[in-house]
C-alpha cells in the first residue's frame, strides 16, 4: 500500500462515506475526488458534517462505511496506513492546538525530528524557513500563549508545513480569531495555495473561496448538496438551501 | 474626645491595639499558669531534659540506638524514621496512584471499573481502620518456620525478610544517595538548560549524568562490600528465628502499605484529573502530525497533565507525611510516637509538643518549598491559557 506517486491517482478519493455518532448519522454517502494541487472550500451551516468529513481524512474520526483513499493509500484499520497518511496530510485547527509547554520553534521541530527522524539542525532549519514564510520568524523562542491568536494560527500552519505534507486540511482556521487577525492568516493560506498545495478548507470566508478555490462544496445534513467552481457557486446556484445559506453569510 | 472616636483611622488603630493586646494577654496568662502548674508538680520546664538519657528503647531505628542515648538523639531517630516511612510511603502511593489513575482514564471498560472500585473502597475507609486491617493481616502470617518463600524473600509474622547486599551500612547509605542523584540530577539538568540546550543534546547530558551517578553507586557498593562474604546475604532459618538478609518489621510494612494504598486512592484521582485537564485539541494536533499514541502520551499528555497535577500533589504529599503519625497505632517509633513516649517518661509535655510541631512544620514546609520551586520551574510560560 505504498503507491503514493501514481500520476492518474487523485490526491484524495472518498466513496460513499458514512459516519455515525451512535444512532445519529453525521455523514451520508459522501463522494469526493480531489486532484493534486486542487483547492477545495467546504461551507455549510454548523452541524452539517463539514468538520467531520475532513477529520475523517486523517482519522481523527473513524468512518463507518465507504472508502477513503489518500495519496493511493486506503484509510482502514491498518495502523501503518494511518501513520503513513498522517505523515503526508497536515491539519490546521480552529483553536490552533499548539503545544503550550513548547516554544514556537519546538512546536515546529518536534514532529519532523521524531516522525521523520530528521537531525536536529535540519529540523530547525526547516522550522525557521516556514516560520519565515508565515512571517513570524522573530517569535521562534516564545511560548504560544505569549502570541496573539493570529500569530498562533500562523505557527500552527508552519508546524503542519514542517512535516512537508502533500495535502493540507484547514478546519475553520479563522473562526476563533479576532476580526482584525483574520486577514493575516488568510494571506498565508493564499500564498500557500498559489504555490500549488493541495488544500481542503472548511471555512466561511467567502472572499477567500472566490479568490482561491477551484471548487466550492456546500454541505448540509451530512450530504454534499452542491459542488461548483466559485463563480458559478456564488452567482447561479441551483440549490435552494445553498442560496439561503449564501444570503445569510453574504447578507451583511 | 467623642469626635476623635468618630474618626475612622483612630477607630481602626484602636481595634488593632485591642486585638493584639488581648491575644498577648491570653498567651501570657497561658505561660504563667502553665509554669505555676508545672512548678506545683515538681517539673522544671526547659530543654535540659534533651541531654538526659532516655532509659527506654525504640523498636525501629536507622541509627544506632540504646537506652543510654539522650533524648535529642531519640528525637533525631524519630524524625529520620518519619522521613524514611514518609518517603517510602509517598513513593509507593505515587506508583499505586499513577497506575490506578491511568486505569481510570483508560478506554478499557474493565480497567476503568477496577480503578473506580479501588478508589471508592480505599478512599472512603478511615486510614486508621486500614492500618489496623493491614497490621492484622501481617501479624497473622505464618511463623518463621513455615514462612512463605519466593526467590529468597520470606514472608512471616515477624516481618518481611529480603536478600540484602553484603555491604557496610555507610557504603549502602552513600550508594542510596548516588542512586537518588541518578534520578534527580537528569531532571534538574533538563530544567536548567531548557532553552539554552536543544532537546537532543539535553538528553545526552541527562543520560551522562545518570550514568555517572549510577557508576558512582556501583563503585561505592563494590568498595564497601564486606570481605569474604557472598554478594547477597539471604535470610535463612536458624533455630526458631530467621537470620541474615534485611528484615522489614511488620509495623513498618503495615504503615508503608496503608499509606501506599490509602494515599494511592487520592493520588489516583489527582492523576485522573490531571489527564482530563489536557485538552483534546493538543492530542488531536499531535496525532495529526503523525506522532504515535505513545509519543503523544510522553510528549504532550504527560507533560501537560503533570503541570496540572503538581500543586495538588504537593498538598497530598504534605497530608500523607502527617499520616505517618499513625505509627503510634501499631507501635512504630516515628517522630510522633517518640514524642508521646518522651512525654510519658519525662513529663516535659509542652517542650516535647513544641519540638514535635516545629519538626513537622520544618518537614512539611521544606516539602512544600521544593514543590513550589518545581512548580514554578515548569509552569507554562505566558498568560497560562491553554490554546
């Protein structure tokens, strides 16, 4: 199960994905295929299953039916496969989830050193490179709680990038931020997108979706109700619920 | 005059004077009355008795002790016994508590049920009952003739006999200190060089320090070895009694077990609380970075849980240290029992109790101070917010 580089294989393939919490069905027959370098934005009302879906992709949630194939590796009970996929898939969370007992630099170095077995010097060079990229190289020796929310989220992005993943998942990365910090995080994400990273973002930042997304998905009730390029999605949506949602999000 | 009494500042000052004055009067009255009563009974107060010989024996001592020794020497023996019992009890209680606490947070239903039952039972039975329970069990073990034996260990009603290296007692004490250093030194080094030294090199320095300390311990043991004896002294039956090895008296074993089991049930809850306080977000982030569950435990969950646990744990340790005074219930000569015996034999009640209180204050304040230092050293930097 290590055929990660076949050209025809999409970066991510989800087939008939079902997910239950007890008797509640959170995901209903999700089908999604993401090509390498593609940027997907997922939106929808809260409780629609967006987060659950992307958390299934790196097995923070275990799916109950259907298949998930990431970079040619099927996600199943095989622990080796799970490890392999998690190495190649980075994730950024709504609440940053930095390790509060480690410095920014240590946050970024810990996983490359332990999982990728990188020597310390190399891990530090990589970490500093990505901290530079998210524009906070001067904060390397600080602890997460000494930084603002926007800075913490940029550290979280740098931390994920230090593993040099092939796919990045963003789970509402700007929802917990003060309004004036949203753009600094989105700018980093736009840059990342322009460099060809495969990205799946759960977000309500419709401006970002317009600018970056190749496709926008609308989810509700655990299903993907609509899937379209941004121009089409925002102007001529066929779905009643999508239009209602958009009017609420864009209404102000 | 009336207007002066209406002044708020004057009133406050007056109240303070009255307050301090009445306390001083009470203390003074107490001292005067106590002196008169003592004089009536023909007891001279003062600390001269410390230098008189006691005339009675202690049943457990890490230092040489005879009935001719003065009281101050006995107090020292008592403090050392208390510290020894306390350290053994605290270490065992921490081990028990960690195991049970982890069982309580485990995803396994059976482990959780067992952990919960353990905590429910041992936390809710008074310590003194548990002490009597374990003492009854231990003193009803078979006689030395029909002792339970396994790997040279003998379990009898006269205590637990264990094989013991044939080394001089001074050398053994020195080696013990070296072994403790092998544990404490790496931890301390890890702290002091936290920012200056990178993780990888820090570990090498820590390992080196531990290795040096352990090597010292080995050398001390080798040098202190009694000539012409086997490496280990095994206990063996000789006549009606057991000879050789190290005897752990039933009284000490009872208290160590009771403190371990009882303290363990409290520490288990502290451990559980500590791990519950670690946000799932950090754990998920660590997993999403590809770290294995074991690494997530050692690098994220444990360090964060420890920080949450430490202040409460220090509290619990101070409490358990005081629980060593249960020694008097089974006749273990801890500090408290020595003081009680001193009062019986010398009549110097106030002085002896003063020494007892000062002794426990010193022990527990030092314990608290050490933990405060550790706590400060590892506290999360910044505004203490997780996130």
